């Protein structure tokens, strides 16, 4: 258990990644209390404009290997119970400068 449901990414990397994702969606807004972003989903929930998320990990031999997630693995759909409107939420949370590692693999990655 990682202790988190989402991928928790250090602020500098999170800000760049979210900047890349924002222009691919519409009507994005930050939810500061959760440190996440929510956007309107693309028509027919077509995630083909959304890139794969590639996390490069360095092993004990200092070799890099990629871990890849498709958009349907890291973009969550959220339905508002009041109006039934669907939002797309990247399962990525802004971490803090004081977290001990740059990335915490949450349950999103482990499923």
C-alpha cells in the first residue's frame, strides 16, 4: 500500500505535467483543497488526444526503464451527483517540496 490513491508528484514536475495536459482538455480548474485538476471530458470521452504517461525509473545499476500508463489508466471520470455532469480528472496530485521522493506511486498505478 502506497498510502495514496493518486500519483503524488513533486511540485515542479506536477506543474509542468499539468500544463501539458491542460491544453488538451477544456474548462480546466484546480481543486486546491485536493491538490488536483478537473476538466470537461472530451466529446464521447475520446481520450486519443491525451498522451501516455511515461515514468522513467532508475534502477540500482543506474539504468533507466520506462513505466507507461495509457490515458484510460490515469484519467478518471467523475460524475457530479447533483447535475449528472461528467468531469475528467487526471489521477495526479500535487505533492510538496518536503516529500521524501519525487513520486509516490498511488493505487492508480498499482491497479
